[in-house]
């Protein structure tokens, strides 16, 4: 994961600048950790990793643009994970997702996880 990964990494951090401060901080830490963790990934895993982060960047870009144009009532970032998608996760990924959920649902956090989520704060 060389030049393309580095460009994607910078693009994501740049997109995060448009997020609310608490969400930006959480997102930046998560992105940095994940990219660090996948530095030595094999070609197939690296390709899958980059494809998922490219999808994330496109989604966040779209949601930022919608918010700038006031196309949504409330600023909401991210998506609701389907059961099918969750079933594709490895145990390690489920653990990371749980940690992320725990972090975002701590008291006094002002982060909206998704429109229909019962974990809004």
C-alpha cells in the first residue's frame, strides 16, 4: 500500500475537517489506527481495505455536500450496517466495531451515529 493509500489517507483526513469536532477526532484516530494496522497487508487484503475506505470517502463526501446544501434536516454521517454486512466481519472487526460504538455512546458526546440508530447521543 504505497502512493494510492497515502493519497486516500490524506483525502479522508481532509474530509473529516468538515465533521463536527468530536466526530472528527474520533474518525481521525480510527483512520490513523486502521491505516497503520494495514501497512503490511497482503495484496488481496490491501485491495479490499482500500476499496472499503474509498467507499467511505465517497459516502462522507456526499453527506458533507448534502449538509452544505441543506438537503437534510439534521447532519447525519455514516450508514446503518446491514446484518449481511455484519456477518461478513471477522471477530476482530466485530470487536473494533464494539469499541467504536462504546466510544461514540459515552455520556456527554454529541455524535449522531445514524438517522435510525438507537444509540444517538
